[in-house]
């Protein structure tokens, strides 16, 4: 049998584009979605209306997909040296840099079109949100803890939510953003631990490398700071007793993550990262149920 007879058939561009935007890995956009929806409910004092929910759900998916396009273009020369990322469409050459940038631009413009249906304040804040998203892929070359930059980018749905609902940004929006930044530091350090050996070899800077042997302790600290800040903000607006069950469930997840990452195995760290969206969902559910029960 000839080698051509056993070769895999060429993949369609549509399939490659779906791979590029990580369509089969929704955990990425869920990590962005739950804090944004929590902020929407908190800003509105309850259900914010179907229009804003649709805008933020679709906008989150679109912007995360656009971010994947930009990130893969920026990292294409690094990703080929990392086993986990070597076959990404741009890195492997299956999708050209131009195609990836055009797709990313189209997705970002579609997200901006959704923002145009909200408020002038949200439109104005969408520009710094986009700028931070564009900066992050290059921060990994110059910042010892680029996860902090990602934390701001991945948390910007929070001030966007307040801007869309209230047309201004109260201090609660920034406090929630700060708390969410610690969550991003926690789960993206778990993610960075997966590739630590490869990143050291190619000279990439990550929080997992910077923190060294303090990585696990720091991650636990980040989780505690995240939950502490969010508990403080949320309980100022909601007094429902169900919230304490919610925070207990969140802390139980944090302990579970410790059991997954304490030995620093690739498999354990990657599993911990992939399941982080359940922590965000837990907090969002608590906010929704709290308001449904009358606060």
C-alpha cells in the first residue's frame, strides 16, 4: 500500500478556522463569560434583560475567538517548539498569518457591532478592552508575569457590564475586576505549569517560571484573594444565606485544585486549568439565586 493511500485527507478551511478559534474548547470563553454575567446581574440588581445577556454571551465568544487568532499569530514562532501547540493551524502553516488576522478582525468587528447596541460608556470602554487584548500576546516577551496582563484583559467584561447597565463605572466594578484578576493569575499559572519545561527552553516568560517552587502556594493565595474580594463585594449587595453555601462550594473546588496541582504533573495542572470555569459558574449561580430569592 502506498503512503498516499494511507495519508489523511486534506482538512477544509472551515475545519481549520474552527480549530484556530478553539471552537471545540469552550472552557476558554466560559472563563470570560461567568464573571461578566455576574457583573451584569450585580450592576442591574438582578436580571439585566435579555438584550444585554445576548450581547455579552455572543460578544464574549466572538472576542475570545478573535483573541485566539491574534495570539496564534504572535506566538507562531514559539508554538512550534512546544509539543502541545506545534500543530496549531497558524504554527503548522495550514492557515496563513493573513487569514488569521482577517478572521480575527472580522470577529472583533462583529463583537463591536454588538457593543454599539448598548451604551455610549460601553462603546468608549471597548477601545481600551481591545488594546489590552492586543498587548497581551507580546507581554510574554517582556513581562515576568504576563498572566497579570491577561488578568486585566480577561476581566474587562466586568467594567463593560457596569458601563452597559449604569453608563458609568462605580468602585465596585474595579474591585470585582481586581478580584477576578487574582482568579486569572491562579488558573493561568496552572496552565503555564503544563508548559514550564518547554517555556524555559525557548525563553518564554510565565508566572510558573517566575514563582518557581512557590507556584502552588501562590496559586492557592490567588484563589483565596479572588474569593475574598468577591465575597466582600457580593455580600454588600446580597444577604441571602445561600451565598455562604456557594462560597463553601467554591472553596471546596479550590482545595480540589490543590490536590490536582500539588505534584506539578502536566496532566493534573492541565485538568485543574480546564475545570476552572466551574468555579466561575458557581459564583454566577450564587448571584442569580441570591437575587431570585429576593436578595
